[in-house]
């Protein structure tokens, strides 16, 4: 019997044993065809290794790459299981499925969109996400020149803008917009408010940069939109190697593109730490796959109100789920340096007052042994000794500041205090507290006797 499916459009022949009802075989009833085309990989700037190109430049044939267009529906259009250019006006139609266009032909952008989205979808599925965004995305590559490219959360369609250098001529931009579709599939409506928008923008930039990181030996790999961004600052639409730090460089409302550079840079640093900075290509490729898998997995832990801090925690959870926390230390180190996570500051401390019984006018010594058992060098740390009488009223506070205490370092501190003559006989309590950047990280308590 034939079983048709509507969304996505599919039809399967299912062969049954009429006696037992067992499935004997399943065959795809829709004709799948292989086409050919030409694309930029990912754009002419990277393909040619030339940062001096302009929109008016003549693009030579060597900038193009001949590619296979997989699983076309055979009707002569650029329509397949992951992308369909059906919303594009005057769409390309080639009965022989040969779509060999060059940049001056507006149909060239359709080939770009079809090939790069299809390849990205197959790549994501190869990482184990077989059910993620497993649908046909409708694409219009001839949007107007007023609007930028965008993903429509209501229609779930992508429209690419046309101004100066059309957006669909640059595969970085194509994959960035496709990432909005991926996120919307993971968390419906994600990216529509000021807190999630920078995460969505940063993820799109990171994915595009990481996916194409090895093209032309990594030429200009930190630049997103090398071709589409010509004429902008740095000749990029955005970069993944920004030095921006959270929260002081976070602008907030109506600045999610720029704030997204904080998140994309954090993700890029994670990729570099996982092996993306290696001199060995095989290690860089493994790091690319591991980093992208990690970040996509982490997106499932987000919600429509997630902020940078939540997304950071989501990555740590994902690392635990799929890599058994193998990368947790480096992930935390990266996110702490970006200011997104507060460092894990841990102190191991021993303290005593010597002698236990002390006369007024004499000196009491507090002896404190510290170990920096956390993840960061103590640059803004202090030890605070608070002394209280039997009525729990503070009679003295002593402060000892600590600078440049390395991770794992041990330190012995001696803090003397001359007992004032105004103190009365009795037992006094003291609390020794360690602080890092105004946050208490540990404390100990003890007692001593004052004799008049």
C-alpha cells in the first residue's frame, strides 16, 4: 500500500505480509534525483583569499565550486528534503537538473541557498541530531533591499535581503539564518526578546564560522560574512574573535547583533580550547564536530527567557550528558574569562587563636592556613576576622588582603590583635571569612577567653 505524508511531503510504499501483518519492505515512492550546480565555498573572499574584492569586482571561475545537489524532487526545481526555493519569485527551473549559474544570474543565489542549507542539515544529522529541524525550509532569496535577511517564526520561512551584495551570495549569512530555524525547532520562539536574541545571533555566527573554519586553510575564518560585509567595519558582518566582556560591553535593548558577538566569541573560544587552535588539521576537524555537537545539545536546555548565564549552565549540562564532563574545566575557564560565569572560588582553611586564654593588654594571634582550591588566581581576595562578645555584639573586625594567590597555592597568615583594656572578662567568638570579589567563599568559627 502507498502511505502519503504531507509535512514534509513524502510518499512510501509499504509491503505487508497479508497473513501476519509483518512489514516486508519499505520503499520511497517519490523520485529522488541528483542535480549539479555551482556555488561559492563559502564566498569569493575566502575562496580566492582576497580581502580587496568589491561588489563591482569580476569574480573569476576559480572562485566557484562545482557541487552535487542531493535529493532533488526531480521536477526541475531546487526542491528537496531540507530546503525548497518555492517562495522565490521567478524561481530557477532546469529539467536536466543542471544549475550552473554565475553571480550575475539571480538564480545563482537559489543554488547557494539550496546547497548550503542542505549540506548543513545533513552535517547536523551526522552529529546524531537525526530529528532536529528534519523538515523542508522554504526560502526566498530575492527579498527586498530594505529588510535584512530574516527567519519568520510564524511561517518558518527564510528570506534573504538584497542590497549592495545580496545576502544569499554569502554562505556565512545563509547558515546564520538557517540557525534561527534550528533554534526555533529546539525552543519555539527562541530569539524574540532582548535576552535570547544575542544568544541566537551568537550561535548563528559561531556555527557559520566553525562550519567553514577549514576552507582555504582557514583563511579569514574568524570573519562572518567576508563577502556580504565588504564596506563595513573590518569588512565583516560580524566576528567571532571579539574581545568584548560581559556585562560591561553588553548594550541590551535593540543591540542584540552586537551583544551576540559576546556569545559567539565565548563559543569560538570553547572550540579553540577543544582543539580548534591545534596545528594539526585532524584535531581541528574533531574539535569542530565536538564543539558544534556540544553547543547544539546545550540549546535543548534553553527556554524563551534564557540569558547568557543560563546558556552557560546549559553548555556545562550538555558536556556532562554527552562527554561525561570531559570539557567542563575548559568551558568554565572560557566563560569565566568572558565574565558570563562567576568563577568557582573554593577555599580550604584552618584557623586558631593563640593563646586560648589571653589577658587584656597582651597580644592574641590568629593563625590561618589557606589553600586556593578553586579555578582562578585570587586577585581581589581578603580574609575578614570578626570578633563578637557573649551578647553577639561585634567588638572588632580585622582585614587581611590577598593578591596573586595562584590556583593550588597554600598560604599561612598570622594576624595579631592587641586586646584592648576595655574588654571584659569572658568568652569571645570569632569568625574567619574568605572573600573573593565581594563574595564569601568560606568561613570558620572559634573561641578564646579574655582575662582582666
